[in-house]
């Protein structure tokens, strides 16, 4: 982990690989409590993103322009963009958050690779896209990626194994959730088809939506 100053911070902001920065103050109790977890994250992120820290109580102009409302504030700089981390102050959550933004979503060979989702597992949202998508499909893939980066409560992965997806049309999105038995599929049109258990029986429900795919994800699975 690098201790940053004015000059090295400018290089961090310009990083194309991804540079994680903690804005801290020596007197900040929350910063002291977070320090061991941030150190663990720095070790885990070697080869994925650079990690550093800067004393915001000394470099007040940098804190004002790039930091947050208080200490500690953790920000990822990549390609000229600033993204503030607002999750739990623990290493595992931070590492997962950075990895998704620095490396991208994990690609799986098939939906079966995700495996069965147990009651303590994360919900998986699987984007199924053709290996050579059309221009319109590429736009839907971009919408899926925006939804993934805006949602840190679920695991987002992609696959181009159209045959195993059981989707009636592609692109589509498949949900593997520990909260509901079965899968739910969004067909990226105006229809959302969900399979759920009602009074001991499986039933299908088809509903009409006229919102963007990223909003549909929130509306269907946002509980």
C-alpha cells in the first residue's frame, strides 16, 4: 500500500488499471478501526488494482476536490472516473467491489457452472448474450453491465452458452436466488416471466413492464 502525496495522488487519479485510495485522518477513530481491513484488502488486490492512502487532514485541497464528506472515504479511480465505495468497512466486501470494477464481470462457460444456490449463498444474476451480439444486443449488454455495477447485493456473471440457458430468446437474464425456489427470466422485451412457489405448487406469472432492463431488475428482485 502506497502513502500518497500531491504528486503521487495525481498519478493515482490518472490510473487506467484502477487505483483505490483511502482518505483518512490520523485522529479519526473509524479510520483506525478500518485500517487492518484496508490492509487485508490491499494484499488481496495485488495484481488487480493499486492501493494507497492519503491524509486528508493535511492535503485539504485534494480532500475537498476528490474525497468525501468525512473520514474514512474510499474511492476507486480508473480511466479518469471516480467511484466512491459505500459498502461495509471490511476487506471481503471491498475486494469484491473493486474486483468487479477493475477486472469486469466474471464469465462462466454455462449457467450450470454457477451451480445450485444454497440458502446462505448470494443471488446470481446471469446475463446470457450471443458471442457475437448485434448492435441492438450490445446496447442491452451495456444496460446489463450498468445494472451490475449499480448493484452490489447480488453476484452478476455472463455467459455465451445460449443452448444451456433455457431462454426462449437471447439476450436474456436468468436469476438463481436462494430466496425463491426456481429461476426467473427476463427476456429483455416488455415481458417479465417469473417462476415461483405458491401454496405448495409451482405457478408461472407473466407481467408487463415498460421500464428499462436495469430498472426491471430492481423491480422484480429488489426486495
